[in-house]
C-alpha cells in the first residue's frame, strides 16, 4: 500500500513539475553531447580560441530555446594545443568515449587531415569552419569555410584587375604546411593560365610560430622593383603579428605592394598597430563591418556574451569569418537533426543537404545538396586604421564551392560528392 501510494505522490509531483515548466523539465532530463575541438594554447590559439567561445554562445542560445529536439546541448571542450597528432587523439576521445553527436573544430588543414581518419573510422561528424585549399571531400565532414574558388581565385583576379592595381608579379608567402602549399600550387597554375611567367612568381615559406620577417620583407621590396607586385599571404596563426609589424617597420605600403591575406581577420589584427597597414587586403566570406540586420544582431549577441563571460578582449568585441562559419554550422546541424528526427550520423548527413539560413553576411548560407560545402558570397576588404575592413569588392550573390580545383591536373575526373563508404 505504502509503496504504491509513494509512487502516486511521486507521479503527482512530477506531473506538477512538468505542468509548471514543461520545456525546462524536459530539457533538463535529456541532453546531447557535442564536441568542441580547437587549439586554446600554442601558435593557433590566437585564431581558434574565439571559435570555441562562439560555439558555446550558440549552444547557450539553442538551449535557452528548448535545445535540439528537446535535448539540452552539453558541450565537451578539449584543447589539442596546436599539436597535430593530439588533434586525432582528442577527436577519438570525443567520438568513442564522450559519444558526442557532432564535433565543431579544427583550423589548419594539417589538423583536419589528422582527425579525418578518426571520423571516417568511427563514423563521426565534423564541422570544419575555416577557408582551405580544397582537394578534400569526406562523407563525415561538412566544410562551412571557403573552397579556393570562394576566396583565393577571386582575390587574385581582383589584384590583377584595374580596380585591384593591375599586379603583374606575385609573391606567394605562406606557413610551411599543406594549406599554403596546395593553395599556392592552385594559384601558380591559375597565374600561368593568365600568362604570368615563372620568373614573375616568387614562392616562400616559414615555419609555424615564425617571428623574424625582416629578410623576407626586404626580399619582397627587391622583387617588387621588377614590376607591379602583390603578395598573397597564407601565413597562419601568431606569425601574422610580426609579419605585419615588419611591413610597417620597412614602410611597405599597400599603394606600393598590396598584401592580400586569406587567414587574417579582425581577431588577428587585434594586437597590431594597423595604421601602417591601411589599404592591405583580406579575402573572406564575411566581415564584421557589413551592415545588415542579421549582422547587427550577431554582433550585439556576441558583445553581450563576451561581456557576460568576461572573455579576454570583451572591451573590444570582434567578430570574424570563421566565427560566422562556426555559428552557421551549428544552426544547420540543429536543423538537420530536427529534419532527421534523430542524432544518428548517417541520417543527419542525409538531412544536411539543402539546409539553409539567413547568415550574418546578409546572404542565405546554403549547404550544397551534394558536396558538403556551403554556397557563400566572396568579399574583399581593405584594412582600415581601426583594424576593421572596408569592403571594396564582392560577388553579386553566393558562389557554389568547387572542392576539386580545375587548375589541378586530373580533378576533372573527380566526383563532386563524397564517396559512400
């Protein structure tokens, strides 16, 4: 008698609680783990830390509205510390031990290539939020950053145009790893197709964390004496700070030799005196300075979150392209889960194609039906004195990604969708 009465009382209390706060009671009961895999220390922390923070902001927002299919997102944050083999180890931990439904992470291509076999072997799901060199397509990865035709190629076309200064000679300067080397292989073939001679292309690499750019900037100055020159920079991480400082030291202005960067945004310029850099360029799919209601809302939410969490730099909250790409990826994943009505990897992958949202860029970001890449606008911005960017050129609308560059031999035979394994 007592036990049945007790269970009746328990049921009544539970019903009362659910009646009082249905969404909260259910959301508390059900959770889903999601991984965040970004370098919070080492040479890449300058770029990746804010991606962890903007992911946590998006999770909080989603949880406040009842979660994903009534499940509260429980983030599992790990620090692979700019150590490429450690990325694979941490990815394995997230998927096999923590049993996360999806992982948002990686910046460098070497980190992405390090984790790829893990996601394919364990059938996990990775959302990769940074522009990259293409030449990659996996069933287990959604690429929310730009492929070369959504960043590198349009930027070089702009530099060669009358508006962009009519460059005839090119310095390809990067950090020594797969993304810069492959991007430069594509750009070299592209430049040659436009009639640029071998002698007018100078390719240089420095290691991760490199700090002394004196000789390199002096070499650029010398090379530029041979005709109108532009620098294509694929320098990654904290090396950007000494590189830009050295440009300023040697008085190499954008009017003499413009530098267009593919991995430098608002966050990387935070620690730099940008006055000598005015007019240098960056190519992205989003800039903080874009004016539209979606971006106003995104910036306001980020500023409030940074302040509430007392994040470093909260006094000067900055947004940038990989932050936008992270944010888009999280919301498209949520939509795909809700369409599939399950967290099952294969069903979520199938539901991702065609998912879209009005992005802070002001355009609709749509996940391609086949190739796991977003359709994105291309924007070229000039550095202003305050470290923001003034958009000087943009595409009319979103551009469909080409993961396999037509400038690399044999790519015309590659399929534009991941193989089913």
